[in-house]
């Protein structure tokens, strides 16, 4: 296959994977606490292929390949909800939850209470405190969450606060190394975990996705145009080769 066709094909393959990343960002533009992913590209020099297929040439053919993706861990906008069980983290920490028998992490603080009084995520995963799951009593009311994550309530007719636990917040040396599990959950992957002492909890708020919808849609259009342009170029190359072969066949022997 001609080098031009190989180069074009390598670009189309990277554009296809880039489109998958962009589409996933757009699909999660309204997902609470979602962190956008972006593609990384690099030049790949093929040591076997040579320019113009000339063996003596010292100019190697340059292809493109997607090196991988990186995660934008920037803070998403805060949206007030006035729901006392909704929480948002201001800082780099993550909420710790129990899912599938293991500790997982999320930035989605849209919590609720299950029928046994435990604080849970929308999927029913237990929200962990520093001493275990946060559990409320049937007579608890006026739930308050301090900036450090301490959960207090008024119990029955009592006039003094009762502590129900402290929201567990953890941070990582490199949050971009966390592995996405789906359902807005992360696992540690190759990131090192440690207790967070700098982030704060904002009660009655939800952190929205940090996806820039306009920017992602613009990138989607750019990728589609690039893919189409390369497809047209490859078609022109194919037509040119076909025409050359046809003309060569017409040359008298």
C-alpha cells in the first residue's frame, strides 16, 4: 500500500478514537462531578517505510498515533440545590463510597437516605465516613454538614447536636491516574491515596460536570471535517492510481 494511503489511514484511526472521547464527554455534560477526558497524539516514524519508497532515502515516513488520553480534573461549577443531603467538594478530594464490596471514589455528591437510614449514592452505594457508613436515626432532623465533613443532627426534642460521623474525603498524588469504572465511580489504579486535610464540603450544593459543551461540540465538528477531508484525499489517490493503471494498459506493447 502506498505511504500516502497508510498515513491517511493512521490519521483516520486516531480521529475515530478522538471522536469516541469527545462523544463520551458530550454525553456526560450533565453528569454530576464528571471529569472530561482529552486525547493525546504523537508522531510515529516508521523505520521500514521510506519516502517515495526509495531504499536509499534517509527520510522516514511520519505517521500519527493517539498516545492516550488525559483527564481534566479541574473543578466543575457549583449548583445550589437547598437539599441538606446534597454535598459538593471544594478542592481536589473525592468522596469515598462502598461499591461492589470495595472502596470506590466519586465527585458526585447527590446523596440520599435509604430505608435503613444510611447515607447512599443514587445507585445505593454506601457513603463512607471516617468511621464507617453514615447512619441516621428515625428521629433525626436538621441535618448539618460542616466544611470539614462532620455530620450533626438534632435528635428528637434534643436541643444539642448529635454527631453521626464525618464524611471521608481522600486525595491522590495524581488524580489523573484514577481508573474510571463507570456509574461515575473511580478506583485507585496507579494513584497513591491519602487522607485529605485541605478540601471542604459545601452542603446544599452539587458539583456539575466540568465539560465545556460548546468547546466539545466545536471539536466534534473539526474531527468530522478532518475525517471527511482525509477520506476525499484517499479517494483521489485511489482514483489517480486507477487512472494510471488504465492508461498504462492502453500503451502498446
